[in-house]
């Protein structure tokens, strides 16, 4: 099976609608992610930002609309094709989602062992390199419970990067972290974009992080894209509600 | 009118739950025989379910055999049938008490452990993380645990039966003097094929349903951390109830062949 690339957009979402029971979360959302850019999605809590990226990776099925990832319609893929597409997409969860019964080393080795493509010394060296990239070489044999929130996020990032994704999805990467660690994570996101040439969607309501990482920003309100632009454009928006995010 | 509505909702929820459990069961059978097989995780789960339950199952089995023998002795002495004590205890333990008590202990220890572990994996997005890494979480988490409980609980039952008979031997020797050889001879004389095999088949079903309910309750958990406790709790309650229901059905089926 092969996936196809048909246009310049890494991710293209058109007229996405999703509701949970009687709650309409996204009503008509469209966006696109260009190759190599960092797109920040802003919005109030509960506005459907996390739902949006879970739809993009195929964890949630939308009610209506299409989601194209590298030219492939996510809703039309069987499990094998979906896994192939997912192998090109990295996802950093809000809670980092480290497997708490495994050490940091095992967490990083786990997806690679399942793919069965890398073994032995090469596997060890990949794990060590990935941890070095996030500045955490010394925690390799620790359990996730022994790590701080910032360290867990970095290990989660290393586990994602070890699969060499072309697209990164970050779900609130700085939530719950102190300002210094938040800045470090933001710098890491920019570093990853430059080093691995990734295209990223970053879900956040942390304005400092937005300022550091965003090439382009969209703001979600009432389930639709309420505004789109660069940090400067939206900071000076005529809409007081949009401006309030940047104050 | 309100009470009628509540009853309707309760019935609807019950059948909804049964439907979801059936679909979960079908998914298990669809995936259990299809490669790739997760042997490492299966071995790890077998170690947790089997080896780590040995002390609890052993102590309970020993007390069970000891107490049963002490309680039965006066009645058998009244009827002048004290020599039947080893045979009677062996039949009770192997046919009924050994499998049921072991299964109930495992429903509590293993079922709740599986329910809570999987539910907390769900709450902390670990299951989603597996899925986005291209790993089949159902196969890795659910299939391995159900197969482990199905195979380990019959082994625990055999172990528990053996320890219970040792407890019984000790109790017999408190008031009389019976050699181990005579005790074992009396035990094996009283048992036949139709006592041991149905008991082990029953244990296989106990193990399967304890694993299935634990996994189902954990995998379908909701409401965050509150849901973790609820999943563990309902895994124990439902699995324990199912142990008795399976036991009742097994007794009926076995009686058709004896």
C-alpha cells in the first residue's frame, strides 16, 4: 500500500463538524498546514482544539468534513494505511502519555521494536541520540514517575521524534509548566522544526509559547476559525475578543 | 410514572452494556489468532497473574483445607464415618471449593488490578499514544491479559487444591494419626476423571471471564480518575457474580454426564 501526496499542504481540514451528544464542538472548521511551518491554534478551553488534532491523527471520527494528511483522506483509510500515515505524524500528548510501567529507555524503544526495523546497538544509539536532542541523556534508566512535568514532556517528545515524523502535532505542550521550562519547551519546538524540517500544529493558550513558535496563528471561536494571521496581525486585530488573547 | 421511566432506562443501559461486552468479545476472538503475537507481554502478564498470586492463593488454600477438615470431622464422627474424611474433603475441594475460592480471590486481586491499570492507561492517554505509534493497543493490552488469565487461573486452581489438601492432612493429624501415604491413597481412591477435568474446564472459563471483565471495564472507562476506581470496583463485582453463574451452569452440565 502507498500513500499519495497531491498538493503542497501537509494537512488540509475542510468544513470539519463534530459534536458530542448535544454539544456542537466544531461546526465548520477549515484550515491548512503548509510544509515546514508552525501553525498555532488558539482558543478558549473547551473550544475543540484538542479534538481537532485528535481528528487529524484519526483518534476521533468527525461527523462531517474531510481531513487530508499528505494528500490522504484520513476517514477513508483502513487500519494498515492509517498506521502508515500515522508513522509520518508525531503526537505530543498534553500529559506526555509515557508508559508508566516502562523505563524511559523502554518507552523510546517500544515503538521501534514493534516496527521491527531497528535492533541491537543501532536501537540503543537511536534512543541515546533522541534523548540527547531533548537534553535528557542522564534519565535513560529512570521510570516516568521519577521525572518532573517538563522532563516527561521532553521524553514524550523524544519518543515521538525517534520515529522521524514529517508532521508534529503538539497538544498544549507548555500547560502546567513553570515559565522557564515553558520557554525551554518552546525553544525545543523551534529547534525541532529547523533540524527535522517538520511541519507542526501547536494547540495552546500560552501566549508566550505562541510568540516564540508561531509562523501563523488561527483562532477558534464557536467551532469555526474566527481569525487567521501572524502574531503581529492578530495582536493588532480590530476584534477586541481576538486582542484579549494577546493582552 | 417516574419509577417506570427509571426501570426502562435501567433495562436499556443493561442491554447496551451487554451489547458492548459482546462486541468486545467478538473483537477479542477476531484478534487473538491473528499475528503478530505479543509473546513478551503475554509472558509478563502470566508472571503477574500466576506467580505473583501464588502466596495469596496458597495461604487461602491452606486455610480452606484446614478449616473444612476441622468443621467436617464432628459430623462424620457422629455417623461413625471418620475414615471418609480425606475423601470427602478432597471431593469438596477439587470439585467445588478450590476452583470457586481461587477464582473469587483472582477476581478481587487480578480483575481489579487489570481494570484499574487499563483505566488509568486510558485516562493518561497511554492507549491513544500506542494507537498513534501504529501499535494495536487492543492486541497488546487486552488480548495478552485475557489469554494470561485464561491459562494461569487453572494452574492456580491446581496449586490451591494441592495446598488445601496439605492443610487437610495437617487437620486430620491434629486428632488422629494418618500417614501421608494413607491420606494420599484415600484422596486418589475417591477421585475420578469426572471430578478433576470438569473442575479444570470450569477454571478455564473463570479465568477467561475474569480477564475479559477486567479488560472491558478498564478499556471502556470514562470520567477521568473517578472512572479508574469505578472500573476496578465494577470489574470485581461483575467478575465475582459471573464466577457463581458459571459455577451453577458447570454443575448442571457436569451432572448430565455423571
